[in-house]
């Protein structure tokens, strides 16, 4: 073996240090652009829950900074949730576009878990309303069941992607939902807004602070 | 005296292909990426990307698979096991090249960590 190395003409000027830096940077950059940005997703849901639940609480009790008329409160709440769903869907679709294989199957299965969970919740709510549940019962049930679905799915996601921040968020959402349910309607809206929405925002900050894809192979 | 330097893989060492292989290695093992998305990520023209992929394919480092989604032809690119191994070997070779340099630099003047 000779000590000379043959190169293409177009690699002139790339010394080992530059080459290693290029490899590392490109790998990290590509990884970031193929996975959803959790700061954006948690931030979006944090704002939607914080503002949405505070509006709901304010419009029911006439208290707080966001006390809208009762009818407007529900509309604003629903509008914020729909907006958050759209932002989430579009963002994930863009980030994961064009990639096929085991990880996209995993992602699709996980995505369906959310749809199925909320589909099931909708039928529970419809059934409870049909059985004559009072507005107070429905007001407890709605946030509690959705919090249960969200919390459990974050526990699953955290376990699947070995993401402690996501798992912790799941635990926190479950706790917030339990506390909210015990507080009763309409105080549960305040609990879900401050603890639940606040939890999402804290999770967004934690993810931002830990930097790109902690735990990814170097 | 000359230390024997490890050979650098000329297929990978060209900057454009180094970037390309690094990007493909960012996918999980067994995942493949559509040609247009790869082109968008790399910021290369289709012709340029195609040429680099052909070289990598000839070396057995990537597979280029043409499929149809409905009536639209789609091309998917995937790093082979051999390609992943080649990148690992190449990274190790680069590190080996760097080590004596780093040692010498440390012995001489302190490194400017910029």
C-alpha cells in the first residue's frame, strides 16, 4: 500500500478537519429537517390550551382577563384547537415528506393513534350528552378525557422515541387533567389552561434548551 | 519519517458526495428518501444529484429504486449497509489523519479553538 491517496479533482482544499466538520454538520442539519420541531408543536399547543381554556373559564365565570360572552368563548376555544391541529398536521407532513421506511410507518401508526383516540372520545362525549349528562358533567368530561388521551400518547411517544422530556410532559398532562377533574367545572378550565398549557410551554423551553436532537448518534 | 496515512475513500471524499452520504446517513437504517426531497435538502440540481448518486450507486453505497405512486414515477434513494460502513471507515480514517496533527499542534502552540 502506497502512502499516496487518489482524489477526485473536485475535493481539492478539503482537509480532514473540514471534512469531519462537514460530515457532522450535514448529518445534524438533515436530521433536524426530517423530524418535527417539538418546540413549534409544544409552543403551538401551549398557546392554544393556555388562551383557549382561560377564554373558556372566563366566559363561563365572567372572571379573568379573557372573559368573553359565553357563546364567543366556545367558538374561540374551538377555533384555537382547530388552528393548532392544522399547524401540527401541516408541519409534520412537510417535515416527513418523501421519507419511506420503518420510521415513517412508526410515525403513521403513532399519528393514527391520535385520530383514533379523539374519535373514540367524541363518541364517549356524544353518548354522555345523549344519556342526559348535565353541562357540568360534560364540562368535566371533555377536558379530562382529552387530557387522558394526550397524556397517554405522550407517554407512549416518549417511550418509543426515548424522549424523557416528552414522557415528562405526558405525566404532567395526566396530572393536570386529574387535578382539573377533581376541581370540577368550570375551575377545571383554569387548571387545564394554567397547568396544562403552561406545561406545554415549559416543555417547549426544555426542548429548546437541550439543543438539536439530544441522544442522536454522533 | 512518514507515518503511514490511511487511505481516504475517493468516492466519498469529494465534498458534494461527502455531504450527500452524511445526509443519507441521517436517515434511520432501512429508511429511504424520495429524489425531489433529497434534492431540496441538498440544494443540488437534479442533474448534479443524479450524477453523484450514480457514482455512489456504482460503488455499491446507495440503492436507487424507481417506483410508481399511482401514475407518477418516484425515485427513492437509500444508503446501503456497505455505504454506511464506508462512511464509518471514512470518518475513522479522517480522525486518524487528524490525530498526529492535533498532537503536534498541542505540542507546539496552543490550538485556536474558534
